[in-house]
C-alpha cells in the first residue's frame, strides 16, 4: 500500500442524521438531506499534521491537530490498512450544526473514515468502515445511516456482531427538524439518564418500536402516532431543553404525527404528511421564540444514498 501523492484530493459528502427516533434509543436512526461537505488534500508534513479550514461560521470553535475527531477516524483507517499516517488538510462546509442532536460528530467520523480510505484508493470495505465507525462513536444509530443513508436499525446479534437492517420509509412521510440556537452535548444528555429503567418501560418501548417501523413502512398515520413514544430517555432529557415540551406540543397541534427529541437534543423532530410541513415548521419556531430561543425548522426528506466521494488532484 503506497501513500498518496501530495496534492491528491477527495471530496466527501456526509448527511446529517436523526437518531433514537422516538422508541429506537441507541439503535434506530435516519439520514436527512442536510449535509456536511469535506475536501481532503494530501499535504506535506509528518503523520501528526492535520490542518482544518472551516468555510462556515458554525464550526469556528473547531480546531485541527492530531486530536481532531476527523483525523482520529482517519488514523483508524491507516492502522487497519497497515499504512503509516500522513499529513492531511480538510476544508469543511458545515450545514449540520454541532451539539444539536443531528449527528455532527458522526459526520466527522464518517468523513474521516471515507476520506482516508478513498485517498488511498479504498483498501478497506464499507463493512469494515461501518465497524470502525461504530467503535469510534460507541453507538450505531448516527454513524450507520450517515454512511449508508435511509432508515437503519442496528443491533448486536446473539453472536455479538452488529447487524444492520435497512428499514422502509414511505415517501408520504416527511420530517421537520426544529434546530435551536442553544447547544446540548451528548455527554450532558447521557448524564441525566438513570443507570436502570423499569422493565415495564422497556416493554412499552419495544412495542412502540414495532408500531413505528410498521407505520413508517406503510405510511399509516395512526401507527406512527402510537409508535412515536419513548420511556427510556426522553422523560429525563426534556428538562434540559428550554421550551422543548412547548415546541413539541405546538408541532402536534399543527398536525404532526409524532414528535421526539432528535438524538440527544436539543433539536426536535416532527414527522408529518407533506401538506402539514410548512405550518408545523412555523409553529415550532414560534413556540421556541416565545421561550426566548431563536431557531429554524427546515422541512426535510430522508436521504437514501448515504455518504459519497470523488477524487481529483490539485493543479
């Protein structure tokens, strides 16, 4: 395996994700048509050099260097391919704001894995990249749909292997994601959760997940309404999101089929039929405005193609 020539570039596009999806805590996630774009270039320098150039204001606090999450993911590829690390530059356009529950860290991990692999002409399989992504992130519900696209259910099998099921999503079901100006770290959101939950809550979630998956597959509004319900994490996390319950109630009153915390929050996901998207978006933004929180609420489709890349050379 040879190190790529200085100047070789790889353009990587990675979609945002909404994880947990109501009852699917840490196992169910979907890719959305809101994406981060990365341009990786092989540059001169040692194996610990990583230059990060942000081309959007949302990530101005992010820094390059060997501890950057994108570069740490790239190093996992080199380690698996038995290649010595080399210097990289990444130019990044962020459409997925950090710490909002839309899989920003997953886009960084997936971009680093795909970029490092592609710039060496892809020695690792997609299956291996998925394995590395889950290992780095620690849970699969963001990184899997971010890499593969669509609605993905990922779980440990009896053999202790990760098993991925691509689930169907009816084209009549759309998503509105209300994204506030406030941030919430995943670590903070996990700290408020209990170490143990009642078995009755676990049973309720399993039943709700079955209803939701069937509702999303068929476009059945009633099944989605009954299935977008969680007892494992949302009861503990709503208190971290200023005005969150009011935003949820506004979405439901405006016609949403179901409403949930996106990932660890603070963004809030509403599922709906196409004709209700605009009014739900407006209602969610207005509700957050009343709570003193600025927000935007894009009307989004499910992104089915996952991450992609193309290669070139600097002139």
